[in-house]
């Protein structure tokens, strides 16, 4: 990346010198000197920028070197570049505003002609519609800002507004309303910087070049990097930066599947199924600054106790094992307080017997109201997630036996809590069906249990790199491909991907509880798309009866008119509302996984529906994914497994 930046800055310098001068020995010499200077400045600046906010060097070496070369050539009178040379010159292409915009866009590569800018804009549209939209709007906002100060030189500095809008709106920041607002604010800053820099640069015959955009980007990117990590995280910088559509799609799926980046994932701290008796912002004790907390108890039927419930031993959760919700180190504990009978509370020792453990991100998990003398770990001991730590009790401020769980920044019990959520859980509510959730923030009355992996389902869906599957693909019982293949590979970046016959591919990740697919790339591939729709998100737990997912609508086969409509309705892409259910079929000795997929007309609304599809996958614990089926628009696609093989 460092070498590419040096090369780009050197190319820009060559274009700058060559744009206004014919072939001359002095120009060649200045280009050589300037290229050497760019290399030295880029090497030094890369280290400085990285250690001061992990900032990119952008075109700083080009801008600084250009000023040095231009001042030196003026002093030596070997080459002159008056500001007048930066006035646009080109034949009209369309109407005045379009010509001005395209001319300014052409300045990005020092070709200030409407046709050059128009070609570049068409390329932007093909590559990223959103980037083209940001470029146009950024130019408008910058032009209006200059007009407020009675300046009308947008055509020679407007490319700075385009650069800032594209960079902040979707390249260095996650695309969305927040980054869009930041991009437009950055454009205003760039316009003001262009006025200030022009005041000093123009009298000595220097162009402002890309310096206004550099200052604006450093101002905003530096602020993003230095912001409080616990603050709102809607302005996450993608790593590595890329096209806004792709970054948005990855972020959208990640947030749908694994929740907010500001919330810490924890596993359920118990065996079996427990009910949430008090959730976040609970009416009894979960109020600020301790609002992020969960209380759990065991319920059978509608009762949390047997017999009369007059003694603590009557409660189902009393004495039940308490597990570590994450890996970490035990840093504080208390175990000597007695367990109280129902209805009594120790208000002087609110937490009762407790354990505090520091986890990997530096936060602290507190488990409270533990049974007296039940702690089985030592102070300073490192524990793994799921390890038994103690037993549930009724010590401290606990009117009935229950388990309290919360997360806090500091170690001392009683500090303010911070957000967290549970991962890889089975959820039961009023319909009593076990719904799988990769992440879940439990509410009052939710019945939660851990989602253990089934070895048969895992074996059917786990494909090591080098595995190749062959399927016979049919459409309405007519053979489309007698041998369509899926190959599982490990990319050069270490990412697991599944590739189809056409070279198209999708990434996938496996956890201990599920497999999830994302980042579909390449052209149309029917088998790959059927695979993704059938198995896009699949839990390994045999107890999971249903779950939801929101894959990209690009996975669903659709006619051309619908794709064009979706491009207008969803500029950054959108998702399908997918609902899955799974059952064991004894006759076929396989799991049948069914899915319903609805493509809504508008974002955040389930109706009206533009397109419906249904899928079915046959998951054989011995042979793998035996068959796949997709029904969409009165068409039935089927894929029958021929044989799996390891690629030699």
C-alpha cells in the first residue's frame, strides 16, 4: 500500500509538470528531483501519520513536492506556471453546470476538459453508484459554500470537494446517514480551506492543488480515530477501505447477525434453560447506573419453585452450576455470606457472594448472589468460557434465589454497567418454539439456553479447504448442468470461501454454533446462489427449530426489470427477510431445512412484497448436503449431490 501511494503521488507530479510544458530537459530534471522528494516525504510521513491516528498519507507528498518544485522553477526562471494556466479550457459538452462539474472532475488527473471528466464520471457510476452520487452532491455543496463568500472558482478547486465527499461518505467511513452528514460537513471545511490557502498561494502563482481536501480529511479522520471508543460507533472506518456498497453490505449483515459493535458478547452463564426475571432497565433494581444487567431463574411450568417456596431449597435454581460467560481472569470474589430465606435481603451487601473476572477487552464481568462457599476457582486464576465457577444462591439483596449478571468497565463491584448481549442461544417465548439467535439481548420473560452443536449437522456443513462437491442442477426437471461444482478454498488473505463453476464466490465463517455466508462476488451462478439461500445462516444446534436472517437481495434470482428497480430503491443494497425452520425426517434419515424468503418493496417494511421464494435443503449427517431446492417465480431449481471429493 505504501509503494502504491508513492507511485500515485509520482504520477500526479508528472502529470502536473507535463500538463503545461512541452518536452524540455529542465522539466525532466525537476521531475526526477520531485520523484525522489516524494519518496522521502512519503516514507517519513507514513510513519508519522500511522502513529498519530493511523491516518493515510493521501496526496500530501504530491502537494508539498509540487509547491517546492513550482517555487524553485519560478526562482530559477527555467519553468513558469502562472495561476492563469489553471483556468479551464475546453469545448462545451452539455450545459454550463455539467461542463463545470465534469471539468472539475477532470482536474483529479490534471485533464481539465468536460469530456475527460464525463468519462471518469461514467466509470464511477459503473464502479459505485453511491460514490458518483457523493461526488455530484459534494461538488454542489462546495459550490454553494463558495458562493456564500462571493467566490466563483469552484471549477479549479471543486475536485477537492469531490474527494472529501467520496472519502468521508463511503470510502473511509461506513456508509449511512451519519457518514453522509459528516461528508457534507467535510466539504464545507474543504471549501473554507480552499479560500484560506488561495489567499496565500495565488499571489505567488501557486495552485492549492489537493491541500484543501487533505486538511479537511485529516481533520475529520483524525477526530474519528481519536474519539471515545465507547461512543456511538456508526462511523466505523472499514478495514481495509473499499467501495461503499461492499462496505455497507458487510456492515449490514454483521449488525443483523452479531449485533451492535458497542455491545460486548457473552455466553449464557448456566446449563439448561433459564428465564429472565429482570432485564435491562428493569423496574426493580436495574436502573441507572446499573441498568445493563440481567437476572436469571429456572422455571418449570409457570413456577420458579416446587412445593410452597417457603425455603430457598424449594427454588429450582438454588445450587445450580454457574459458568464463566467468557474467558478471563478472576480478580475479585466473596463467598462467606449466608444464603437468605425467601423474602429477606441483605441491603448492606447488595451483591452478596460474587465473582468478578476481567475478560479480553478489559471489561469486567460480575456474577452475584452466589451460594455460600460454592466458589471453586481461586483469585488470579485464568478460566475458559463455560467453565464451572460456583453455584447459584440467595445471598445479598436477593428476595428469592437467582443469578445476577452484568458487565462494567472497572473492577470494583457496584461500578456503572455497560452494554452486553448473549450469543449462540436458543430463545423460547410464547409460541414455545426454540428460536436460534447468534446474538440476543434478553427481555423479561425470555427463556434462554445455550445452543450446543450437533456433531451430525456440523459434519454435514463443515468443508475443509480443498473439498469439492458435484451436483446435478435442474430447472423444472430439465437438466441445466449435469455436473455443477462448488469448491471450498482458503484465499490468500486467509478467508474461507466457496466458489462456483463461473468463478463466483462467497465468504463464510464458522463458529462453534453456526456457519454464516457473506460477501458474494462475481457473476451469476445458479448453484452458488441456491446454496447461499438454502444455507446462508445455519446453526449447528439440533434443538434450533427456527431462526431469521437478512441476506442481500442479490442472492435471489430475479428478472432484469426488478434488478433495475432495486438499484433505484436500494442505492447501497438491501436485504431479504428470510425465515428458516428445521426438522428431523426419520424416513430420509436427514434434517430438512426449509426457508421462506421475501423481498420487500421498501427498506424496514415487510410489505408489500416484490418477490417471494422458498428453499429446502436435505442435510444428511453422513453424506452432507444431499439436495437443494429453490422455488421462485413459478420456477423450481433442484440440485442433487453426485459426490464430494477432495481437490488434488
